C-alpha cells in the first residue's frame, strides 16, 4: 500500500514531545485566574526526543492492533457549501441539556 510519491513528506522526523512526569500529584492548568497562592500550572514536563514516522509510506495499511491507529474513511456530512439546508440544520442544532441525575449509591 505504500505510496511511491516519497517527495510528499520525509519518511521520518525527529521532534521533542513534552510528557508529564508522574509526581503522584494530579497536574492542573487553570484557564481562569487561580486561587490565591496557587500556580497557574502545575506538573513537571519531561521533554523527550522521539522519531515520528510517515505512516503513508507503510507497506501495509495501518492496523489498530499493530500500530495503535488506523485510517478510517468517514463521509463528510456536507458535500458542498451550496447545500444551505444541511448547513442550517447542523449549525442550529441545540446542545442537549446537561443532566447530573445519577442513581443513588
């Protein structure tokens, strides 16, 4: 299945991913002003150099069991922007009300 167009992108790149170290304390990131005396963010980052491979160049299709992901083709709900009825239906959909009704323990 591998593509023969190898000039589309490199076969792999090296990059740094920032993982959070397990310090035993749950990390937080306040998106609003934090309480007095509390840092905006907590957690310890562990920058790790990794190699990211181009999955388009695999000889066989990616498998969820082998690579941990797979390609899934899902048709888009809109074929063209001219279908205004479908657009209105999607953009005016109201969210379901949140319910915290849980069964009693």
